[in-house]
């Protein structure tokens, strides 16, 4: 399957990224590349996958160790900021913490990158989570996703993401991100069969989806 054999890039190893990487490994991914330049801190433990023993380590190295310890397969750690198109693809999970970070990586590294077939991007608050599946070389997909972006100053009060997170919402967001990508792989990348946006409300247990019109 695509998940088993293809290189996957996870940009950001925070609340969603750490869980998504772990879930991808559990469903069979064997070529996971973690990208982050942050260090595990004590305040990361409650809502991220890391262990107490990981405090002080680079997040990518901690994730590499967790994957190898639990799943038994190696992954790849890139303790650096993603700054260019080189080295990415064909499938990218954009899971950074800030809207400004999303915009920068999208503009400089993902949009129009012919090596990338699909991007999964997530946002969450204590009230909802959103998952996007986008073709960065399809103008309609690009415009659809870009229209959802906002500034970091607006993010905590809007539907554009938040700095607040809790463990269950983070894990749910990551699980849905992995599931929509798995569904994409099952349908052999047929965009006609795949929703481009999912929104889940943990409070009401409602799931909504949207599809970009061809």
C-alpha cells in the first residue's frame, strides 16, 4: 500500500504531529520523516506523545526513539526548519503550531511543488478539529485552502486554529488525519472519491465533510 512503501513527511511534532506520526507507524508506514527544530519541554508532556524521559531531547529524535521502541521500525529525524521545496514529498503532513508557520511553509515549500502529490493539514481547538486534504498543484485546491487562512492574532477566537489543545482532541485530530490519508491511498489518489475537508465536533460528536467542486 501507499502508506507502507511511500515516504511521508511530518512537519511539526507537537500535539497533532506526534500523535499522527505514531498512528501512521502503527498502520504500517515504514518511511516516516519527522521535521521540527523544537525541544521537548515539561509542558509538552500533557498533550503530546512524549515521555518524561524525552524532556530536553529534540522532538524529532524523541519521536524516532518512540517509533522504534513501540513499533520496531526506524524513522528519520530532521532537526531543522523546513525552508525549501527540496527533500519533501510525495506526501506531506503540515502540522505546525501557528498560522504564520503554515503560511510560510506553504508559500516557500509546498505550493506548486511538483514532488508533492497531496498535503494533509490540521487545526484544532477544545471545541472542534479540522482536517484538510489538498493537492498543492491544483489551483482550485490551493485557493480553497488559502481562503481558510487567517492571522495568528485571530486564530484563538476564530475557526482558523488555536494554541489551546487537549490530549483527546489532539489524538482525535491526528487519527482523522491518518484516516483521510489512508482513504486517499485506498482510492489510489482519486480526488473524486475524497473529501477535501473534515470537521469534527467532539462536544456534539458530529462529523462534517466538504468537497471542492471540479
